[in-house]
């Protein structure tokens, strides 16, 4: 299976997602958040650092629940930036 390279937009969206998750996690450990979300700490680390910039919806939903952030707020952050004319 050949993986199509990510676009710069996808990489930037992954960077923004990672920053959102780090900010929402605050002082809590990655291990605690991962356990609450039912994920491995390695998965959370990869998402937060941008090494996994396109996690599945279910992974994002699990992290949102563990961090008590709404999927709407994540969607707003990750939506393509509109251009002002």
C-alpha cells in the first residue's frame, strides 16, 4: 500500500491539532489523558508533536472526551482558513 504524501494544509492542520491538545492537557500527563481516552501514550505523543497529523475521527473524539473539549471547537480550529478579499 502506497501512502499519498500529505499536503502542506494537512500538515498545518495536524500542527494546530497537536497544539490544541497540548494546551487542553495543561499540566496533566500524557499517560493520564491517553488512559482516559483508551489510547496509547505513544499515539497521543505522535498527534501532539505532529508526527501523526491525520488521526482518525474516533481517535480525535476519544481525546476530546478525555480532555473535555467539544468536537465543534476542534472543527472550528481545524477548518480551512477562509481568505478575506
